[in-house]
C-alpha cells in the first residue's frame, strides 16, 4: 500500500509485511550521524496500549533545543538558525502545524511530529544568563522533527513507513522527491543488519562517582522527615546521582538495558553534540488523545520475588503497607488536582483504582485518572500543568521543589523530566524520565531515588535507590564486556 496525503502537509504512507524487520534492526539499518530516535514498548506491566506500538525516526529536518533562557530552532528549510525569545511549548505548537495528517491511518497513535525530552525544570527558563552558559552542557529540552518514520503495531503485526516533506520545504519539489526517498528507505530496510559498533573510546572505563554515601543518603532521608514533621511537605522524593566514563557504544548499552529491564516505555534518543538519552521507564507521565487526558501515577515500590509465591507475598505486603498506600494516594490526589486545571472538573475520574502492576525488576502501586480536556486546551497545556511529575518531586510540589533545590544534587537534569512525542493534532504521550541515563560523550549520568514520607525507613530508602540503579549499571558493564550481539 502506498499513497500520498494532500491534507495540509505532504505525507507518503507505505505498509510493509509485519515481521519483516524489528524496531532494533530497522533502527540499526537507518541510523546515521544525525539525531534520531527509537521508542519501544514491551515487557510486563503497563497494559495493552503501552506494549502495542514502537516507533523509529530518522532524517530530522528541524531541531528544537531549549537552553536556560532561549529556544533554538534549526533546520535546512526553516531559514537561518534562530533563537526564539518565546516559550518552548509555544514554539513547538507552531512547528507542529507542519505535521498535521489526514485521516488515512487515524488509528495509529503517532504519525509524526516532535519527539524528544523535557528536563524536570524545562519550563522554568530564566532570563539573564550569559550566552556561553545557555549553549553548553545539558539542554533543558531537545525535540526533533524526523521526516522518515516507522510505526510498528505489535498487536496486529503491521508496519508502516511514513515519509514526510521536510519542515518548511517547497511543496512541489518535496512531492517529486518522495518516491525516491521511500525507495531509498526500503532498500536500506532490505539490507543486512550492520555489524555491532566497536567501542567508541579505547582504554579502561573510569571509576564510578556517587553523590551520596550510605550515611549521607540516610541522613538526607532523616532531614526530609524533619521537613515532613514541620508540615512543610507531606512527601519528598530524594535521589542520588551516579556518573562514570565508559568505552561502551551508547546503543549497545540500550540494547543490554532493554533485555535486562524491559518496560512499557523504552527509549533511545541520539542527540546533537555526541549526547544520548536512553532508558526503560515503567511510568507514564501524560497521555492526551482525542480530547481525553490520562495520567497514571506509580508510587509505592517492592522488588520482584524470586518465584511466584514470593512475588505474591510481596504484592500483598505492598498493598497492605500504610506507608506505601499513603505515598500513592498523595500522588493520586495531585494527579486529580492537576487534571482539573486543564479538564472539565466534573469529568475527572478514577478510571482504575489502586492496584499492583508488575514490571521486570520491581512492582508498583498504580492508579489511572482521566478527564475531558477543556475547549482550547491541548496536550502541551497538560504538559505545562504537570511538569515536573509529582512522583519524582513530592507534595505540595512547589514547596518540595524549593526544599530539593537546597538539598542537592544541584541539578537533576533530564532525570524526573519527560520523554515522548507530540503530533500534529497536538496529541501526546510521554513517560517519566526514570530508569534512564544521559550520556555526554563518554560520560554516563544515572540517577534514582524514592519518595520519603513520615514512616520511611532510611536504610530501606537507600537500598531502594541502589535497586533502581542496578539495571542501568549492569547494562553498562555488559555492554563493555560484550564483543557485539547482532540479535535484534
């Protein structure tokens, strides 16, 4: 099947036989040195939708980068690189007009648009920074508009190739080039999977740096409980940072992570300037589709059991724990309040009551809340209302953020932010940026933690943070020791 949509923007759609390639093999065949992405879903937990679709995107014609006080728009047909003084979400909303599609395959959740991440403080941009400060380090947000998109439907075993006209391109020439572009993509998909990449850096990997010793982290938990006893907050989410240099190739680390910790939201983003973001998150941040907003807070944690019986015992213990239930109910209350800022208040409801969801390494208490969006509100308004996620900050959110800023680490960067997509309909789905790592050159930055309430045990909180870091650290170690694995 092949057709070109003429609705507002040019889009060529071609369907391939299901099972002809996998998301990983297709990404390996199509990627180059430019920014690109792979969004996968799989593993236990999350429900049918979260495990149904995967997406591959290459050949970006527009890149949006947010720094501390500006938004940089870059693209071949967008005119000269320009620094926008406006707000990030407004910039994205304007550019998404170029990714509005017709109704040919409306059943797919994502037909193209902006894919990227928002740091936890991405919407708190501050004027007055010097030019060199805002253009170095970790950006507050990066989004790419890729002109070649693959959409995998794992439930129906179907695969679509979507070829978009570049953002800002002249329509007639763009239409004429589409068939040749599609043929080039199909040829690459029919080619063998490239050999595994060699290590990017020679020599031994560096030692691991941790922001907290056990004693320091447990003392931080006690300090958080002091703030709770003073009624400044009812919950505070602490975390520890880990950094280390590695000679492993970033995508090799991702492939190990997806095996070690399969999750409903797995992502690999190749970013500019030799930066990479990868992870396997269990947690949805927001979903907005056809005017319905949906949040799914996860709070309350236990490790998975060694066998079925122990797993059942741990699940019962989690459901019965006053501390874990309190922590979770706080997040449900926050989600309901945030939805009511962009939804009809009387439509906000508890779609799924508190229950246990099992993932590869841990189990969480989960609830689902939904609501009907108010007229004039869209997914980006929902993002504005909910970022940063309460599940990785605390309650009340504003006071928790103030306390966390004083307690350190100095910046959480991408950790606790969001990763996902927004399409031309301004529908969106994002996960919470947890169980993730940001790579800047050969340095990998990891972070994990948990929610502290009055009844928290400092030692247990420290152990929980290590347990959440373990699959990330193990993925690096396995990628370093592997000579290559061509399984896709």
